[in-house]
C-alpha cells in the first residue's frame, strides 16, 4: 500500500512537471548602449505621456533616441523638445540600439526601469491614476 501511494505521487509530480498553466513571460530586451552613454544613468523620470506602451519595428544596428522627458511630439522617439530653455527640462533622451530587427514594445509612461523598453510599470496604480498625461 505504501509503495503504491509513493508511486502515484511520483507519477502525479511527473505529469505536473510537463503541464504548463501559463505561457512563459516574453523576454525583455536589453539596451547594448546602456554603458556607453551617461544619459542612461539619469535618476529622474519624465512625465507620464501615456498609460500603455508603443509597439514599433526597430532595425538591428541602427541607433535610436527614446524620449525620456515625455514632451516630444514624435513619441516615443525624441524630437529635441527637451532643449527648449523655457520648459526647463532636465531629462535627456536615451540612445539605444537593438540586436535583432523585429517589433519591440517601448515605454510610453516613462517610468520603466529598463529604459527604453516596457517592463510593465504602466500597470501600477499610481501610473494609471497619473494626472500629468499629455494629450
């Protein structure tokens, strides 16, 4: 009787090991230029531009500038609005490149810890309730 119960437990565990209830989380890309440009070390985040990420096809080897201040009119990319002396913007754009040509989700809430790629921070309650959304 004891051996039968143990055999059943081992069999049940083996079945569960092959049974997946959730899809694996997608891989969050990394910025290979993170250590090259000092703008990546900025502590402040920009204003919340949008509460959802932006899907964009990016090319391998090309350098992009992602808007961190949240004031660019060509979101999610920088258009130089941060240079306007009257706005007194302290954030600089994040320069980045990608290792493969494909579609990427770029952060539009500007609060991500993995700049410029979305890491799901926009799902937090304080981001969803932010009043500084630019329309």
